[in-house]
């Protein structure tokens, strides 16, 4: 736990400069994604416990939750990405959450040339927490993926240099549909989709 707090403090120190950057006159985009797919590239020892799985070995599982995101343009095609996922039913039917903050490239509602397609990617810390699976029959802990203690109610994973990819199609000047991919290979790849709203922040007249 001490190591986790040290890493979180390091993240805060690294991101403090962004809190002083003005976004006046820049574009912002807000998104909300619903449910999602958890794709497991490798066989899972606890696949028999998965709820909402599409196949017997649990390679693809339907999760239920929402993801809220904000993409703030700072300078040209570089910005700040904030994302918070709240999953009330993960692969084992437990509550989980994921938090991400990072430097975003090509986002904040930007599109490729004159097309309606936008592609962006962010790099930064990803913190994943879920209610412990240790009470599930036949559960096999994998400390290389999540860490916890026998008495803990939570399992945690902090990735300092994580990230996500976002693909957005804008059918309107301000409205679009986004697909987000969190490539946590080889453990899990998360895919969520939902609407996105983009808007330009007015310049401060003072």
C-alpha cells in the first residue's frame, strides 16, 4: 500500500503543470460510454466464473457500466484526457472502476482533415480497482495482474504508462459517436462506445 501511495504522489507531481494551463479559446469534448466488452487475449483460469461471457473460455465478456470522459485541448493537437469508468458488473458480476489521466494527441474533437472521423490516443497513468474475487469458488489469484492481500476487499492495478485509443465519427458539428479501446494486453482489452459532444470554449475577454 505504501508503494501505491508513492506512485500516486509521483503521478500528481508529474501532472501539476497541466493544472495551470488555460483552455480558453480551445476545443473540448465530453463523452459518455455505456456497458462494454472485456476481451481476454489469453486463456483465463477463472473463466468458469465469468458472467455475461460469449464463449465457454471467456475470451469475450459483456460488462455493465458507464465511462465518463473529458478531452481538453491545450495546444494545437495536444491536450489533456480524463476518463472515469464505473462498472457495476464486471466479468465476475462485481463492482470495478478505472481512472485515467494523460496527455492526449489528436483529440478534443479534432478530425482528420475535412473528414468526419477523429482518431486520438492518450498516454498516462491508469488505476484499476475491483471488488475482490477471492470469495469466488475456484478463483485463482494472478498477482502479475492484480495485487491484494487475503483480508482486502479490493484488488488493484496501477499502470504508470498506460493509455487509450479513441475513434469518433461526427455526424454533426457538435455531436458524434465514439469507440474507446483500452489496450491492456495481454491481460484484458476493454472496448466501450457512446456519444460525444464537442464544443469550443469562449475566450476570456478579461
